[in-house]
C-alpha cells in the first residue's frame, strides 16, 4: 500500500516559542505518522514581527519562533506572513496565501512530493489552503476546530470565504458532532463532513503514583479545583474565580498565561480570594498530569469550544470534570464517571455544578476507565481511510 504524503498546513502548530499552542494538532499528526502509512512536512506559518524584545509582548513571541525545527521527528517550517492587527481579518487568507505560494513551490523544487494538503482551522488557514490546493493541483482536507466555524462566520466577508472553502475542499473534518452541524448549516453536504474527535495521550495523562505527594508538592490542603487554559476571556476563568465566592471550602489553581492575567489577579484581590485562588502561569504539557492528578476536580467555564481536550486529559488522570453546557462538552462528558455538565454558564451555575459533583464524587479509577477509550487509535484509523479515499478520488480520471 502506497504511503500517503501530506503537506500539513496550520498557523496553530506548536513551536519553540509557543510550545503549548495547538498541541492537539501536533498530537493528531504524531499518531497518524506513527501508523507508518503516512509522511508529512509541516508548513506552520507565523505572523511576521520585527523585534523579539519582551516589551512588545505577545507579538514579540512570534519573532522568537525558529524558521525551521524538528519536533518529535517531524520536520516543521515556520515561514513568516504579514498580519494587519485589528483590521486585517478579511485580508488574512489572501495575505497568508500570497506568502505561502513561493514556500510551497520551493518545497516541491527541493524534491518534496505531496498527495494532499491537511489543513487545520478553517479561517484563515483552510481558506488559504484551498487556494494553494487549486494552485498546485492538490486535494485539501480541512479540519474545523471551534471558533473558526462557531464565531468567525458571523462576519460577512469571512463567512463568504469560508463557504467558498467548504465548496472547494475535497473533504471536511469536524472534531465534534456539534461542529459538523454548523458546517452543514454553512452549506457543507452532510456526506462531505467526517467527525473525528481529538484523543488523549493515555500514556502521558494518567493518575499519579502517589497522589498525596503530588498534592503536598503543590501545597494543596483543601478540596481542589483546577482550570487549565489560556488566560483569555473566552475561557471563562473570571466566572470560575467569581464562583469561588460561593465555594468557601475549596481552593482553585489556574494553569495558563495570557492577556487576562492582570484582570484576573485584580478579581482575586477584590474578592479577597488570595489565600484560595492561585495563578500558576503556563506549564509545559508534560507537567499537566501532575496538576490534574493532584486536583479533586477540573473546571471548564468556556463560552465556546470545539472539542476541549483538557476534559479528557483531566479524566485520564482520574480527575472528574465540571464543564459548561456548550458545544462539544456533552459529547465528552456522557457519563457520571466523567463528571457533570452544568448550566447556565454563570458563576452561580458553576458553583452549583461543583456542589453537585462533590455530593457524589465518582471513584477516580472509574473516571480513568471512562477516559481510556478516548485514545487516538480510532481517530488515526478514520484519518487514514479519509485521506486514502480523497487521494484516490483526486486521481480518478474525469468521466
């Protein structure tokens, strides 16, 4: 059987300066490559910025990204592309496409051969990918992951471009059934969309050998909640902090970094929660199992998600979850062993969800057992079947 040769295309791919960004894209690809039936070159563009100086904040991080690197044996290129802050949403696909045409052409001149483009995040990445596919004669498979279809299509020009990309792509992947429904609403034929959920690294995310030692190392001495995710408004950390006012016997640790840090620190101080709520900052992916395993429950108060891997990661460590009733979450938390889904997504609703979970906490071994079937194996098999079908159809001579 011929090896499938992919050009993986995503601005969400991790790099040395942002090692936790889009880790789910990298993990899906790693497991696909481990099948031995696929090769891939990763083109992971990074917004251009002239200075790596820390005073420029988040933009400077882009300048610190390497032009090329190898992660987990995967060859990754990080070419730059222009971005116009705040006003450039409608131009983003075109700017990305124009910058990547010579890079793809160069890869091909250097001897790389591709059977298909594997694009992640529909806007702007997927839109630009379909234009690249047309330019270089390659079928494109686009994966929808969340805000690319549940938020961005609210804007007129991006919506029109997304609908064009849906039409031009050879196939679409949604990481949850809820996202598939949105793609169909945007005009995708039902049969064109395959649901392939994210998986969890069950070898990495597992219960700690000595949970009490893990708790002691973090100084935890109360029932503990953990919230993992970037410090951005969409993740709802402000709701979780406010809910702690109604949970006097609990403590909360938040692992993540982002532009909301100052605001969240202010809330903690204003509510007098400094002795019970701590901001841990960003933690390497490999350190997260110890945090999940030490906590008693994991909280996700996001306003939007596609498929929240933090829920699976927590459950794989034996830690049940309390998650808002938003797209995707009910597909992850389907049984009591996994945790509870709460609504409304307010501090009061979250506090009630925590109390409901702790009134009848599932056994941690049962929570781990619930998560184990969510490995990457099923998703890998689904990808292989999809890419082989798409490539075969692209090679079939027209009638």
